[in-house]
C-alpha cells in the first residue's frame, strides 16, 4: 500500500467549485447594482453550504493496493486480482474512482473499466477481478490509480498510485519422456546403468570371491558347485548431467500465448522446462546455459529446488538480436564438462550456432541439436517472389543441418513426448564404441 503524498495530499478544485463561486459572485453583483437584496437571501444558503463543506474537507488523499491470490501461476491458468482503496482520513469521501493497468498477456474481465465506490471515514473498498494469464514470463500487473472526490464534488485529490506487482508466470510444461539410456554418467548416486562395476542393481556376471567383496554378494549356488566362494558382480548405478543450451540469437514467429501459435522462444522455453522436469525427477543433475549476448548460466544441481530455480531462470530468457559472437569463454571446458549430455534447443538459423555445435563435437562433448523451428508456424508476406525465396531459404537451412550431421551432431525436431528417444539410443550405442586415438 502506498501514499505518494506522504499523508497530506493536494486537493484540487473541480469545475463544480468554480461554477458555485461564479454563480455566487454574479448574484451578489446583480444584487448590489440593482438593489435586489432578495437575491442575497437566495445565494446565502449556497454560500453557507459550500463553506461548511470546504471546512470539513479531508486532509489526506486515498491510498491504494493490489494483490493476487497466488503470485506464481502457470500460463493459461486463472488468476484472482484484488484492488484495494483506503480512506485514511476522518472525513468521508463522496466517491473514489479506481482503475488498474493490465499488461499485454494478462486478461482481466472488465479490467479496462474504471470502478466507482463511495467510502466512509477510515474504510477500505475492495474490487475483485478474475481473469487468466496467456503467456509465460514476468509481467507488471498495475499500477492501480485512485482519485477521491470530496466536499460535494468541489474538491478532487491527486492520483494515488501503487507500485506495480511483479507476476511470475511459469511456462506450461509439455509432456516429455525419454529413454533411460544415457551416453555417459558421472557420480555413483543415480539411476542409470553404467559400464563400470560397482554397487548397483544390474547383474554383470559371477566371479570368484576377492578381497573387499561383501558377504551379502556371495552366490551360494555357484559356490557350492565350484567348491569355492563366488560373488555376483553388478554394474554401478550412476547419475547423469544434462546441460540444456538455449539458442536465443533469433526469434521467429509471433506468439499467440496459451492455446495460440507458439513462437520459437515459446517452444524453446517450454521444451526446456519439460526436459528439465523429466531428468530432475529421476535424480539427474541439470544445468542451463543461454547462448546469446548475455550467456547466463545456471549451475548443475538436482532435486525439486533445482526445478523451481530452473523455472525462475527461464522466465528471464529473452532474444538477443546481436551481430556479435557470444562470449567464447562461456562455452569452453569449464562450464561444459566432457561427461555431460548437451541438448541444444535452437531454430538453426545462424552460422554462429553451427560453429558452436561443431566446436562441442570436436571437443568430445555429446551434443544433440533440437530443432525448435519445425513446430513453429511463421507467416510470411505474400508476393510473386516469396515461393522462390522460401525455397532458397529451405535449401540453405538443409545445407546447414547437413553440416551439423557431418560433424557428428544429430538433429531432431521437437515434437513433445518421445522426441529424443531414437537419437538418445543411437548416441548411447556410439558412446560404447572404443575410441581410436594416436599414441
């Protein structure tokens, strides 16, 4: 709740007060000139009423506030907004005029209309509005403006304006599932099967008992047949580290919000949220990196807290149309470990993205390019040369995707659930092949 005038607002005269003073002055002037003292009797009640009303004028302007039932919502979900106007003075207002400013992607029922309410001394007037949020992101709801009218409409207060309310709207998480096979894994704390022996649930074979083996691992059937202790060998369960790299160099298409057309940025953010949720709920570690002018980075972690942090991080994703190369230091060996699975969400519209993916592949990283433009509908202006230009553009983009595949980077179009199953299986098989190196 805010009071912009520090408790003592400026009350400005209205046209009603000007008309009253003008009427009284004219009647008194006519009474003096023409000797009509009966006119003084007529104007006296008007002057007395105006004087009494002005003497009892309030000394403080109204205060306003805005609140929502839940400050964190998901795009497409309903939202309840409450506007409040307070009369902190001991004198009553004639009425108050309340209005709220709504952002582009927030729709409130009758939110574009002003609301009028009368207030008694030291009272609060609440206006409840319902609506829904049509797109993810951070939206400024408000400010709320209130004007008070007092003294029988002869005075009006200055505008009482509250600070806008920052509304965090999470992207709608599309259903996503992926194969359990992971190309590489790191710590011995996860649920993915690895090729390294260790404590786990996947049977790798039976071998002779050795120093350090646990007694509970003894296979008594084999031991009795061989007359020598044997233990069941298992493969270690390992977690995986997934790096979601968001290409924000370009934006394509026009966003229609929830239920409408999705732009490239919409597809990128929603896909990143779905993939992050999938791997975080399975105990893996997820990191996010923005390939753009800012190169923001979210450190890898696991659990529910990391998922909420990732959603907050995604709210600040914005396209960065810049001709300059993004920071090369943000995409080196320090932030992208060799054992991480790198999923690049990109519209594949820029040669800089191709160069970055090629460098990742040459550096031994397992990178998968997810095409976010294939599922985006882009409206182009109609002209006689547009089909030819569109055909040339398609050929250039196919050439770009072909260059990526030549560098060993698989490209798959985003299609929701199961989009990465086939490519993950292929990459997992390639990861088991021994590498050939020079001695």
